C-alpha cells in the first residue's frame, strides 16, 4: 500500500471513533424504493458494520422522498 503525501491529506479530518470492519456502499437508487429495500435487506444479512450512501437517491423512480427518508434512517 502506498501512503499519500501530506499534501494530499486534509489535516482537519476527524478519525472515526470506531473503524468499521465491514462497510456496505449503496448508490444510484434513483427513487426505486422496492429495489432499495431489497438491497438493504441483503446488506443486513451480510452483517455490515456501516452502510454508506454515495448518492443519486432521486431521479427516475416513483418514490424519491421515501428513498431519501430510508437512507437517513439506515445509512451512516
């Protein structure tokens, strides 16, 4: 693993109190609530320590507001 030089490291970043062991990433939900719920159910089965949402929650699907609310509840 190559370490970044100090020029690329932001000095004000706080380190988390606990580093997650298993991290799940979700993105490109696009308002598709049934699919989002199915993905979150699979993540729960895998016992991820944290779920991070990378964005694109709204867009094309019929339930964008519900997807945003679910991401607020479920994602770190």
